[in-house]
C-alpha cells in the first residue's frame, strides 16, 4: 500500500466461511486489502458449534429434524441472542480500531451469514457482500 493508503483509518471486514468451514488464506486476505487500497482489519470467526440441541448456519439455528438433508433449503429460526452478541462484538472491535468502514462478506453459507448480519443490524454495515449465498427456505415452522 502507498503511505496515504496505509495511514488512513482502516476498513473492518468480517469474513464468514462456508458450510464446511473452508477458511480463507492469508494470501487471499492480502489480495482483498490490495484491491480495497486500504489497510484492512479482518475478523475471521467460526460459525457456532452445535449447542443445546441446535445446529447453526451462522445466525440461523435449527434441529436435525428440521433439516434432514445437508443441502437445499434450510429451515430454522434466526437466533437473536447469537446475532446480538456477534454484532455487538463487531461494534466493539471496529470502534477499537477506529474503522472508517465496516463490511460483512462471506462465501456460500458465509454469504448467508453476511445477509443475516446486514439485515439484523443494518446501521453497522457500510456494505454486505454475499458470494454464492443462500437463504433459508421458508419462515413458517417445519413440522416434519
């Protein structure tokens, strides 16, 4: 980066992985920083592990009974406690770094997670980028 790019306030990018926790490599993160022409602070978390009988696709919680197949529409409910805690952590960290912009990005299930974040707390994010993201199939409860 040029001096004026490197010395400007950073962008804060939340990168969310896809279903099989395929991580993004440091080389790809450097490429993103170079293309943004800005110092970037990356937050690269893991989707929540199963807890209390629920599985998670980022902020979407579901039971095995609701989703008998691995692919296709995903049924469940948005887990407001998780989304609230996650967006609060994003607020805290981006403030600590004095970020000029906050961007949520993700691939596949991570793109779905980026949509969840952007819809849950739109006031936080300057941009949401979903690469091959998907959404859950139906807001109605799935009984079987």
